[in-house]
C-alpha cells in the first residue's frame, strides 16, 4: 500500500514526510467505523496546529507511530465506507476533525440524529469541539454547493464568532479600537467581519505590504496599516487580537500603546517562524484565547440549540460576501493526492499562498 498520510517533525515543522498509516486499513473491531477522508482544508490554521502541536496537544488527536513525528489535523468531510458501529451507516457523510490522510477509523459514541463523538481512548478528555462529527443531513450550516467554503472557513469562523462574542461580553475591555495582526488571514478577516457588523469599535487591520490591497478590498476594516508603519497606528484605548504570533509585531504594538493597550489576545501563529521568546512588554500581559473553552461556556449558557442558532445566523451573513459572484474574498483551489497536500503545506509555511485562495485536498 502506498503512503497515505504525512507527518511533521515535532522539533522542526519544516521537515515533513509521507508515511503509511497502517492503522487506517486495519480490520474493524466492533463499535468502529472506517471513513474515507476528504475534502479537508489546508490553511494558515494548520500551520498554527503544527507550531503549537505539542503545547496545545493538537498532535494527540491522531497519534503517529513514531514519537518524534506529529500528524497534522485538518477540518473537512469524510464518508463512512465500512461500519461496525450501531447507528452509523455506510454512505453517510460527516463534517469534523480529520488527519490529512486517506482513511480514518473512529469509535462512535453518543450517536444521535445530528452526529456522534469519537470515543477512542486517545481522544478522551479532549475538547468536545474537536471530537464531534456532524451528519451533513442534519447540519443546518451544510450546503453541498458551499462544501469547500465550509471546510475552509467553518472552524475559523467559529473561532472568529467566539472572539467577537468574548470581546463584546467584556465590554471590549474598555477599548474603542481593535487591532488584528495578520489581517489577511481567514480567522482575522472573519473576526473583522463580526466586529464590523457589531459596529461599536474601530477595526484596524495590521498586515504586510504585499497583502495590503487585499485587506483594504475586503471592506471590513476601518483602517489598514502595514507592519512597517505600525508606529502610525491610531491613538486611543486599544486591544490587540494577534493571529500572527510574531513576537516582534506584538512588541511593536505593545510599545506603541503602553498602558492604553487594554487587552492582548493570542489566537494564532501565522508568522510561525517569528514566534521568538516571551519578554516583558508594556501594558497588559498577553493571554491565549482558546476557542473550545469559550464554546463550551456558550453552549452551557445558551444551550446547544441556542448556540447553533446564533452561529448559524452569523454564518449565513458571512457567506454573502464570501460566496458572491466574482468574490474577492475567497477562490477555492482543489488538490488531489499526498504530494499536492505536501506542496500546499510547504507553500503555507513559506508564505507563498495568496490570501484570497483557499486550498482543499483529498489524499
């Protein structure tokens, strides 16, 4: 059997290699189901998963047979091709968290009309947000025509929705403007979209000169500033939402605002190779934003139906500019095969993927 997945070196995420995951083709035990994986999305979000794979346990969801290697998770779709799990039928299509692989064996538990959870031992104790698989036939967000957009944007938009809600619940931490670093990233512009719809703070995009025109063209940022001109960021009580994970960029923003920086949220690591070491910074101490924990709180607060209704309404609004004819927001690029997946991953690491492209792959 040919190689059917790839892994990254946990010490150097530039080093990637294909390998054969024999577990995906093993005979099924009672209670298990085999899924054919794809399409799944490859975005800057996956670079964050790789960079923080050990720190935030992303590599634990789909363990590698080699301890030094980590398998990269991705969001997308899978089809049940074999099942010994009660209530899970061959031919079903589900949305959820997958390895970038040809197949995956799950142990469905909590099977209901809307989906199921993977009850595999190595996923016990992980955030339910990552372990749940939604049946597309009972998924209010699913539309076959927009399947690629769902794979690419749904998890990122969910994070964006939760960031916006968290900021609003904390009265913007006293800030009147919000700076988003790595403004061209999909999570950032989804967050900017949500913030702009709320309309109670100035939304500022911080980006590279290369991506400036794209960010300005989105129409959801009030002000766009390049990294090179960060010292010209507007005055006022400010909070930073950092998708870049770039220590130098974070330092510039903290020094620019000092005590006027009311909150500094760390969300991603699109500038994965510029993380640097933590240092004392003026103003508030940066804190990690962990979307699954916030999601669990909101589900408890609103109930599952209330959570789904709120995010569904926000998602429908977001899809209007994303799926508009000749949309400047997103152009879907589809790939087939492991070599293509490796090429896209390397392109993401090297910053070669243009911001209006969204790449989906099948191995």
